[in-house]
C-alpha cells in the first residue's frame, strides 16, 4: 500500500452540482498532484500543490480548484459539474525531489448524471 | 501531436513471450521518464524509472533515446500476472507536470 488515501471511493452527482474530493498524502511527502482519468485513457494532470501553493496546472478550466493544508492533505473542488467530468480522479503524493516518483491513492470514481 | 504517444495495443501474447512497448514524446526539454503499470480499476503503480544508460529490473528492461525522443519497455518471459495497462510517463523540465501516455494494454494468455 502507498499510504495515500482518498475519499470518497465513489460519488454520484448531477449536472451543475459541486463536488469536493479529499486526499491524504503519504507520510513525509509535501507534494500532492491531482489527475483525471477517463475510461480507456491515461491520467490527465489537473494541478499540483507544493507546501500549500499551487505550482503547476494542466489544461483544466478554473472551475477545477484545489487546496493543500499544513499537514499536506489536499482537496479537489469541481464546480458546475458537467457530464464529461465523469471519470476516476486520482491523487498522487511525492517527496518533491528532482527524480520524484508518484504514489497514487486508489482514486474516487465520479459519475455525473 | 500529443505530448506522449504509445503503441495503441492491445497486445495479446502467450506466456513466456517477449513483448516490447514503445513510447514517443514531443517536449525535448523533458527531464524524467517512467513506466507505470495499471491494473484494471486500480491506481497506477511505478514499474521503473528510465535512464539514458538503460536499466534493467529482472525481466523488465527500459531504454531512453533522447535524440529520437523515444522510450521503450521490454518484458521477457511474460507471466500471466504481467497482464495490465502500461503507461509511459514523461516529466517536464520543472518537475511539476507528469504527462501520461494513453497506455498500452497487455494480456498474457495461458
């Protein structure tokens, strides 16, 4: 096990609603990144947080936002949900070193109806 | 052109076979490279890092060709447990953007 935990594991929402996904990083890791994985595709980078600051963002609209807390846990918030937001959302933590490796949580499966 | 492209797959091979996956990337400033493995409905897990000198871990060998912007993964003596999707990962110059390829699915058949 990686020590990265995500909650909830599954979630069903309707279009237009808002959702908050949570992630606890592995002990000793100060960097958290979030990914969206649609069925049959590779994970797509949403953003990364390092010591509570966003320090990288992929090609996602502003309605995707996040937070990192002093204990390095993190939240992903998505506003105004769209049907295409249905996907597996993965959180990964790392130690911020140059050759950093990602340790993933088991993900949150979001379905937007 | 996509940032990271992989063999489309799926690859269906018998046990004991040798199989090779290819990956190309577009950003010549990329600094780090990895192969991840993802089982069905599970999270990706690191398989191995990829270095310019090439590296081997048991039955797995990874190669990087920076001039051609090409990465490969070779699996020898395939096992049933190798069945999974293999994801090529390329990290940008500042280390904060991990770009995943679409993955190549491998099925090892008895």
